[in-house]
C-alpha cells in the first residue's frame, strides 16, 4: 500500500563542514560523529587548510563515501575556509563542526526541527559540554533559552555547531576574512540585525578544551571583537555617542590595602590607568570616583 503524500515527511539537505588544520589527533572522532547522525539527509564537506601532520592520511580514508566531499587547500585561515564551505555547499542549511569537537548523534535532527518552526529564525544553537583532550566532560555550558522569554543578545551562539540558513549567510555577506577569530560574534551580530535566533536548550555537541584553542588568547579575541563592532558602526553610518569613562577608586577608608598611589616606574598606578583610557579616541570624558583626597593630578 502506498503512503498518502500528506503523511510523508520530507527533510531538507544540511551541509555540515569540518575545518581542519593539524588536528589529526581529533578529526576522526569529528567525522564519525557526523556519520552517526540520526538525521540522514546531510552532506559532509571536509576542508583541510594546509595541514602538515597526519590529518590528510586520515581524511583520505573517507573520500570514497558518497556523502563526503574533501577539499585540500593551502592555508587560508578559518574565515576564508568558512566562505569556501558556503560556496561549495548544496544544502539550504549549514553547520560548521571544528575538527577538534564532535556532535551528539541527535544534533542535526533537533537543530533542524527547531529552525523549521519559523522562517524568521535564521540561526539556532544548542548548549554543549566542554571536554578535555580525552573527551572527559569538564563542565556543562548552558546558553540562553530563547523559548522562555526574549533575552538580550549579549551571549552569541558558539562559532561552531550552530545551524544557519544558507540564504541568510549569503545575505549578510558571509564571513569577514579580515577578522582572524571571533567569527561567531561577527555572524551573530550580522544575523540578529535581520532575523530571529533560537536555542535548543540541550547539550548537543562537545567542545574540546586544549592548549591550541584560540579562546585561550584573550588579547587576540578582544582585538577582533573591537574590529567587529567598529565595522558594524561604520556600515550603519552611526555616529558614536559621547562616552564617559568612569574609574571607581575605593580609597583607603574603604579598602586599607588600596595601592593606587603606589609608584610603578615613574608614576602612581592610577596614572597608568588614566593614561591608557586617554589613548582611546572614543572616550569623551573621564570621571574619577574616589573617597581619597590624595589622588594625584595625572591629567
């Protein structure tokens, strides 16, 4: 007996891509986690970004599989590789999986069901487990649950393992190749300006914490985030408001260990702070709040 067309459920192609640079130690687990998905209408694009370890040998083991396509390229960096994946993808939805992370077997199914709830949703993301190099769970990272209430967009989705509508990615211009990290912040701000986002409040992937993680380099992350915000302000032709920098100083009456007047080099510590703030072109005025009468005149 033939099924009625009304009862046949159709699913759309999801393009999963793995970006890899010298993660031969982990990439097999990443690939296998995609192959074990309960949602089977996917393609897997593996992009090796000029690895010099044993990654290529491991990737070559999967070339013959029908759902897998492999791209070997010279080193271009993460965001350039993200754009290569967008151009190569055939699906209506895209999900990036970093080579050192891996998915829960139901990740694609649950993310797809969530994003299909509304055409207004362009990106859906999940909670996740942070694991060590051996896959031991270190902590459970819970994100905002947008199903309960509309929340501030202050915590972006993780750069990887978010399911995104391909058309939305194209509309916002893809990934900025001038930014070498913080791709998650860049795409989050671009997409939330035009679309809704959603969260599946379940841990659906495993984020591996190790010495090579870019998230360990705070200075580089802050510098990239600064550029992202500056570019958005420029693109919208917004005029920056006058900004006041408030420097609170408790003073010795509140904190007897206060050492702001202690000299560091040729001037007190508080003067170093003030001088750093003065370097910013975005600061209109500095307001120093203190209970001490002995704050030196640094300006």
